């Protein structure tokens, strides 16, 4: 049976009315979020719908399918097991790149400066509302293409896709956790930019200073992903509920911090993946030692 996966809806008419009243862009996206939170990523039992309208009511007209107690318990166990990995990866990221910045002056490299410049420009554009229609369309397009990419990666089929500033969806016969949560941790436009740039440099010599354009665009694309992800997550997304909200948030954080670590390793001339993993393992062993010492101290207090 063909099912619609991730119907993302942004009500154009309401956004226009709000814009005419002189509201800020943040007011507009908050209003769009109230309409989009149930239309953005429809639950499993609504994915057989042929069309999902942007004029969907603010309140849901359906009952969400709750996770069974056993599945919810399993997801919580998995989330709790991932929490130490989140802490270790974050610790390693800040440790390695603080040393890199201090000793190797990584922060003084022009790659870092232009990446930061692009990030600042995108943040200003996001919060000021500049080119908001274009950014809305790019977000919806990236959202649906990310789902489609992960569907194909898992040997599923995408039979239909629609993208517009009012929303979008894809129709697919495949669904799992990675497919459902992929837009929240996979920076589609950043990965696309890196792939295109790598392809061009592999086959041809690019013009002088093309790397400046690349790192600036990379900073813009990463910030674009970060801003929209932070905007979407607090809006009671059915995607998160379907996979348990606590598990989804932990998974999204871990996937994002891991992706950021990989990107920084690729950008750093001194730090590579093997050294980052070696440092990660040292921190994991140190955390295990702390845990053993804490358990021993706790048992000693209980026995005393």
C-alpha cells in the first residue's frame, strides 16, 4: 500500500495576513508552526491520504497511534544507553577542537573565518525574514529530499513527491526511525554542497578563491539546517511522538553532534577521524573509571 511520508505544510494565506499586520518573521513562523505541527509530518495511519491540505485546522482531527508499553520501554532503554555516548562525543568535540584552536590557531584560518561569516549572514537572514519564501521552499525541498534519500538508502521506493511553499510530501512504502528522523540531523544542503565541491575539485581545477565561496556557503547551509531544526523540534512533531519523544531527542542530538564532529575533522588539516576516535575512546575509558569509582563510593556509604 502506498503511504505518504512527511507531509510538510506551511499555510500561505495565513502567513500573508500576518505579514500585512506588521508582525515580525518570528511571529509568522510561530503562526505557521501552529498550523504545521499536525500537517508537517503526518502519523502513519494518515499516510495513505492522497492530498493533505494546508488549510488543516489548528487542532487535530485524528487520534495518534500510541506506542505500546513494551516498545516505549525499549526506546527509553536505548535512549538511556545513548546518553553516555552523547556526553563522551560532546566532551571529545570540545576538547579536541579547543586544543586545535589554542595550539594550531585553527580559529585564525581563513576557512574558519569565512565559515563563520556565512553562518552569521544566514542567522541574520533567518531572524529578519529576508527571502523568507525562498528559504521556506528550500527547507521543504530539503526536508522531503532527505526523507527520499533515506528511503532509497533502505531499499524503499518513492512513488510521488510534492514540494511548494505551502508544504510537501513524498509517497513511499518504507518507514523506520532513520527515515522518520533524518531531516532533523542530516544537513541535506551542506552534504550536497560538499559533494558538488568535491566532485568539481576532483575533475577540474577551480578558480582562485573558490574555497572562500565554498566555506562561506557551507557556513550558511549548516546554519540554515540548525535554525530550521531548532524551530521544528519544539513544535510537538508527530515524527518525534511516533518514535517516542525522549528517544527521538536523544537520537537527534547524538546524530547532530556526530555529524558536526565529522565535518570539523574533514575541515581541520591537523585532526583526522582516527585521532578523534582515539581521543573519544580515552574519554570513554575515563568516564567508565569515574562510574566505577562512584559506584564503589556509593556501595561503601550504603554498607557503612
